[in-house]
C-alpha cells in the first residue's frame, strides 16, 4: 500500500494553511498540485541548460533538445504509442482538440456527421461546433441517463456511413463517470469514423494504452497529472497526422520556405510551430516518472477507497444528492444539498480551508440535463486522505446548518 504521509511530504503546498486552516485540496479535477521534484526540475532547466531547441549547433541547444526529445519518448512509452513522432507537444487538451478540429476542416463536407457525447467538457464541444459551422457538417449528441452514463443503444443508432468523427471523454470531469471508450472506438471504426478521446481527466488516474484502445487521437493536459500548466500532449496515429494539414504556420514546422511555396517538416515538427514550452515539456516527463514510481495500480486502488469513503460519508447528510451514480467511476463526487446553492456551500467551506469546485464545471449541458445551476465537486488525488474527507463532511454539515 502507499505511504501517504511520505507522498504528501513531496507536495509543499499540502502543508500550507488557507484562511488559517490546514489546506484540504479537493479541486484536483481543475488542476493537480505539483511535487517538489517537478518544481525543482523546472528551475534546473533554466539554471543549467536553457537554450532554444532543434536549431543550434551549440552545446546548450543540443542538451535542451535532447532533454525535450527524451521526454517525448518517455511519454510515448507511457501511453504506449507506436512511434515517438505520434506524440505532439501542445499547451494542453484544448490546444490538442483544436489542432484536430482545424485539420478536419479540410476533410469534412456538408452532410457529414460529427458525434460528441452529452458528458463533454466545453473544450470538446465548442471546437467541433465551430468545425461544423465551417464545413456544413452536423453535430450529433450521444444522450445520457439519470446515472450520468452514456446510452450505448442510442449511440449505436446514431452511427452511419455519414459519421466521420466520434469524440468522447475517457472520464467525465463533471461527474467522474468512466466511459466505455473501447466499445465506442470499435463501433465508430466499424462505420469508418475517426475517434478522438479527451483524456484530460483520465491521465491522473490511469495509464492509457493508445494501441490497445486503437483510438485515432488522444488529448490530455500536463497540469492535471502533476506537471506544469501550459503543457499537454496530442497523440495521433501516424497516418492521420500525415493526412491532416498543419495547425499553425511558423518557425520549426517547415522544411523549406520561399515566397512561392513552403514545404512542411516531418512529424512531429509539422505540428509544433514556434518555440514551445521547452521547460514544461521536459518537466512533464519528470511528472510522468513521478506518477509511475508511485504506480497507477496503487493509485487506482487507493483512490477507490477514497471514493467509497466519500460517497458513504456524504450520503449521511440529509437532502444531499450525488450526481453521477453510474458504476464505473473515478474518484470524483459531484453533489448538491436540497434548496441550497452550491456556491454558498463552496464559499463557507473555503473559509474552513477546503478547496472544492462549484459551478457547471465547463459542462453546462450536463447541468441542463439535471436542471441544476451547478454542483459542488470534490475530486480526489492519491495524496488526499480519508481524514481530509471527514473534515469536508463536517464542514458541509456545518454549512448546511448555517444556510437552512
Ligand atoms: C480540463 C479538461 C479539459 C481542458 O483542459 P485544458 O488543460 O484547460 O486545456 C478538457 N476536457 C476535460 C474532460 C477536462 O477535464
């Protein structure tokens, strides 16, 4: 089992006080905290090898380039991509998704269909809507049930030879539901559609295997998996990345430039215009190492206990309703208390040092489905404890008494 106190000592922020109380950080779904090794690696890069990459013959430039490319290979192995050039550095999930939707603008035609799910984050809805507006394609939505699960019969019925892309998140950020993506990918491929998986909420909890999943694209952010903000990865199958046009033009992504014509660089550089977040890309590799040292199997087992404990304790509170009651769930609890606005509870428990997210969680269609303005979301990481959950439960009880 995990030595949680030892792990907690890796995260300096966890010993901070907020509003005079020990911090209880349950907003991991928005961003994770960073271990000292990640914080140090960022400073070390700037102190020791800072230089621009892929363009200098000088020693520091080569050291920086090597560190950046080693990180790419590390992430390739982490997600089990076939080639390292299928691993593109991005600024985050949003960037990765927009890179793909931009590319599909030259592929989709009026009458084509794009299938998204009703559980998506806005960043996996809006870019597809923009794409449909540009191309005349139609957006179709996989519906969900009262437990927050996607309805697979309805999904099957949406698919046809008109379906060109299917996109769904691996794990819902608002409810924590784990979607049956293997089934979705298989069915989508059967009608010839490409599949993009939004893995932003999955990568902190599990190790995706993109070859086993057989997805065409898998996008995620570094900052939700103990890495720096402004980092992320888009995995794309080689054939798709060769087919899509570049996203941005600029330095680094070219082979040859004249005013008549520019030829593009090979993968992955074709999609990496301009000077990237070099330090961030390198340090994302450090974060991946850190997580693998703890072990995703251990993380999952431990987080299951946290989820179970939180669900049981919260349901002791009269009038409390949990959203996302499906069986297959990550360590996220989204809830409301009868007659009380989520924001009011969030504000009161913040005074007690507890950080949770309140609101629509960038997933307004889900809130509309349940006819609520938002929820209180507690999202747990492997560095959280049952004792912290008990502190939150007592604080929510107190807030309820104050507000009702
Ligand atoms: C956080 C999140 C995103 C957006 O990630 P950014 O890091 O803000 O680009 C997309 N989808 C899901 C499911 C998320 O949780």
